[in-house]
C-alpha cells in the first residue's frame, strides 16, 4: 500500500480541484469555514449525487462498516453517473 496521511485542505487545493466532496454535515461546515464559503460551487456532500441529504454512516461511532460501505458505494456510483451524464469523463 502507498503511504497516505490526512492533511488539512488549503485554498490552493480548492483552486486546483474540480470537486471537493465531504462525507457528512460536519465535513461540510468545516469545509465552508476553512474555504470561506464555496465561491465556485465545488463543494458537495457525497450523497447529494444520489439525491439524498443524509450523511455517510461513520463506522467509528456506529461500528457498522457494511452500512458505511453501502453509503460510499451509493454515493460514488451516483457521482460517476453524474460525471458521465455531464460528459466530464
């Protein structure tokens, strides 16, 4: 596996990204705070692409990794469909 580590998002990250995707409402609030809003409309909650406003289930608190997997799969599948329909891939 490649070594990974989390880093805090920067304004440069925002400028370079096409999409910035949060998993839950807490992520979204923090992203908007750190980025001073979303002037270019790049910040989305993953399940928005699936037509839902709910959060991704957090297995740290729920212990239910299957529910988290299902949520992420649903969101990523819908995001891919969105990209295809908008001819971005």
